[in-house]
C-alpha cells in the first residue's frame, strides 16, 4: 500500500513538472514543447526545482526569444540578399542602387550589434542587484522592441522586392508603385540608421597628436 502511494505521488509530481515545462516553452514549436515535457517527466526530480524558479524561468523565456530573434535576423538577411539579387536581374532600377546596398549592409551590421548587446544585457540582468534590475529590464525591453521593429522593416523590404520582380507582368504602372514603396522603406531605414548614430556630444573626442 505504501509503495502504491509513493508511486502515485511520484507520477503526479512528474506530471506537474512536465506540464510546467510544456507551458514555459510556449511560443516554441509543438514538437519541441512535447519533447521538453517528456524529458521533464522522466527527470523531474532533477528539473523541478529549476522549473519552479520564477527568476530563472523568466530569463530562459527571454533567451528563447533572443535565439528565435537571432535566427529570424539571419533568415531575413539571407532572404533580402536573394530577393535583391533576383530583382536586379529583371529590373535595371534595382541593379543601380549601389548606395542603398551600402546603407542596408550598414543597417544589418547595426542590427547584429544590437543583438549582441541584448545578450550582454541578459547576462547583466541575471546577476543585477534589485536596486537596478527593474530599470535594466525596462532598457532591455525597449532595446528588444526597437530591434524587432527594425527586423520587421527588413522583412517588409524583402517582400516588396519580390513584388517588384513580378509587377511588370500586369499593369506597367504597378512597377512605379512598388518602386515608390521600396524607396519609402529605404528612407525609413536610413532615418533609423541615422538616429542610431552617436551625437557629436556622445562621440569620442578626436585623437590629439603630440607635438615636439
């Protein structure tokens, strides 16, 4: 009888731990969530304390979002390059945008830098004292939202380049419309890039050359 009670309690606690793991992985693919739940069900005595730690759980969720965001940035960058290459083959306008290429290269480079800074902020949040943790978390959320917005602009630009490729198959005026949409997106990206540049007061002073 005692063994049955112990076995039942073990199974119930394992089920609770598996459910916690399944819920904490929300936003991930279903297969990944089920896999995590099954692993937790088998190893719950070791994983349950970690799962029930609210601070660590929140940080793991943020890191999961970061990983997805990094993958999204890599994916959209590759898609943008491919869409622009294909559009340049069929559109002389797209082939002549050397300045815009340089602008986008610099913009994507800044996005990757922002992604690395978010990683650093996550590490700082994990060990930050309570007196600064709330303010640091607000900074993190603001920077994360800005990065998501910027990645969204790049995704939209890639989609517009795809439309430009096929716009000439219908009404010729559609090509001009798609070009204007692309130019508007490029202006928004350029404005963001300029806004992220340090102001003269924030820039480091020029190096002084020693005189004999």
